[in-house]
C-alpha cells in the first residue's frame, strides 16, 4: 500500500452497501491444493462492499507513503 484516499460524504448523502459472508476459496486460484504451496481460505468472515461512488469530488488523497 503506497497511498491512502478518503471519501468525505456530504451531509444528507448516503452510501449503499452489500453485506454478506465470504465463501471459502483457494489462496491461489490457478494452483491445485496439493503440494503445500496453496491453501484453502476458510471464508465465513463478514464482508462489506460499497459500489463505486461516481462523484470524484468526494474522494481526496489523504496520505502518501512515498518519499
């Protein structure tokens, strides 16, 4: 991670989100589970997804980790 961006939501605006449990999946989708190089992620953690916001004026660069 080299940058942090922030969304400043104006008063009266709302963000819609989808909430659900993550499904189990392979760490590396193209590798088989055998051989010890790939593992199964167990899933079931709660995930929150925010669809993209289309007003770019709400999003500003907050911090840069680059020198």
